[in-house]
C-alpha cells in the first residue's frame, strides 16, 4: 500500500482497516504483539473464510486478544449508500469509503452460482471514449481491504436475504483499471484464491484490463489469474482514438506479451469487444481482429455498447453483429454475444459511475465536477474551522 493510500484510510478512522491485512500481515502483527503465530491464521480465517467481521465473535481466540483487535483496528465494511435491483435480479450497490468517496459493485446471482463484478479504483484515468467510468477521471485507488470488503459485503448480504450462496466468481469489471492499482489488486487476488481465504479457484477470478503491458507481464509471473483484454479494435490508429492507452502500449506490443501469458490451455484469454455502429463493426474490422488473434487461444465476447447520458455512439445492429460473429466463428474463434446484465439500473459493463438513483440520467462529467467542487469546499471549510 502506498503511504498516501495508507494515510487516507488511517486518517479517517484513526486505525488501520483489518481487511487490508493478509495472512503475512497478521503473522507480523502476532510477532509484534508476542502472540503465537497460529492466532494469525485464526483471525484471517474468521474474516475471509467465515465472513465474520466482528472480533467479538472470534470464539476460539482469547478475550484479551479480541479486545486488542477491536481497539487497534477498524472493522467497518464499506458503507452501503444505496442499492438498486434490476429486473434481471442483478443488484447494484453504491458504496461509500470511509473518506466519503462513492464506488460500485454489481452482484449477479445465477441458479447455481453468484458472480460479483468489483471495482478496483474510484473512477479511472484511462479515458476510453465509450466508457462512463472513464468520464469520471481518477480520484484514488481502492486498497486491498476495500476491494475485498466488496466480497465480504456481498456474502453477508446474500446470507441476510436467506440465500445459501456465496460469491463464486469474481470479475474486475467494475470501476477502474485494475492493473493501474497493481499491488492492491494482486494482494486482494491472492486472498481470493487462498484456500484459507475466500478459497476460489484461479479460474474463477478474472482481471480485465485495457492493456497495461508491464503489469500484464508481472501478473503472469506472480499470480496468473484469468485475463480479459478490453480490445475493441484491432487497428492501431482506430484503437488509439478509442483507447488512449494504445498510444503508449501498441497492439503489436500487447500481442507479444499475450503470447507469453500463462493462460490455461483450455480457456485461453478472453477479449472484450464493444460493438459500436460504424466504428469497429465491419467485416474489415473483423478481418483485422482475426489477424491480431492469430496464435492466441482466444474467446471474444461481443458486447453491444451500453449507452449512458452524453454518449453519441450507438450499438451495432443485430445484422452487423451476426455477420461479425459469423466471420469469427467460421475461423474457429468463439464469439458469443453478451448483453450486459443490469442495464436498467445502469449496472452494465462500462455504465458504472457511482451515481445515485436520481442522477442516472445526468451526464457523468457534470456530477463528478460538482462532487469534486463540494469536496474541495468542505475541505477548505474544515481547514478554516481549525
Ligand atoms: N478497466 C478495465 C475493467 C473495467 S471496464 C477494462 O477496461 O478492461 C469493464 C469492461 O466494460 C471492459 O471490458 C470495458 O471495455 C467494458 N466497457 C466499457 N464501456 C463500455 C460500454 N459503454 N458498453 C459495454 N462495455 C463497456
Ligand atoms: Fe477505464 Fe476500463 Fe472504462 Fe477504459 S473501459 S475508461 S480502462 S474502466
């Protein structure tokens, strides 16, 4: 965790968040407090395996240690500002950090599993032209505890609603560019896949990225979870116009790093391709895509673009999507069409912008300018009041 992020958390609650600690942090804490090391595993299991976030309930840990835990740490989960339920049963949670920033997660229950789409940052600095989160700009990274807090909250919410499900799949497709927050995201992922943490298999945790090449390489080396690449165009010039990241990390370099990523042989790498009328949906575009994917075990999700206030792009027509899809599948590239869940609550891919219900129809830029102004004013009033 960078000093800046640490200070942001500590300065609001006065104590570090217990959810930012992984097993090795708890071990270090036990050593510093002259406690047996196995206590570290007990605390960690209570939190991430049993989703129990109050030390009073840690029944196998002596009372004096529980009291120390209560005194020394913050045990507050993200605050639920509001919750919207879609007609398709997805739920979008608007969450608030302890320093007052809003972010979102989307819980998508299925018959036999539950997928959680989580955020890694407050906003995003990558500026993709077709994405509502990108219009917010970046406020700050989420800490690993704030990332994991989303899963804890989702599990607690399902249990409170009488469900016996827990989160079984995690996709980093909420707000933010996960690889722009590498250390916190990797720390959080390792708790997700740790058998005595959340215990998910590596294949059920997907990191989606716009293509930060050094970080893709590092992720492959330290924690090769599933990788999804937001590709959206296989032409260098056109991709750079849609996704500024391509000006720094070209398609040619992206391909090189993907060829070495240790993806599972069976599933390979997933590519997200937003279908935008007249922009990236012609057969010539499909041809370039096939060429780009040559040599990579790939699946392409075709996503008709989800719209938001202020966006001028339109989703491709059903015929164009079908023709594009057929071009890929005839060349042995699976290309399912994915309609995002939760669109009626602005919970689809690229629609997350931490808006309250009454703000859903407002241009995201306007909301975030106003929020930033209010934040500045309240800070300067606070300073004047000292
Ligand atoms: N920043 C990461 C993850 C968050 S975005 C990334 O870009 O991969 C999650 C997914 O939503 C990405 O695949 C992104 O390209 C896609 N997306 C963004 N805007 C969209 C829109 N308007 N309609 C459909 N998908 C969108
Ligand atoms: Fe950021 Fe991903 Fe949206 Fe691009 S698509 S602006 S990287 S959240």
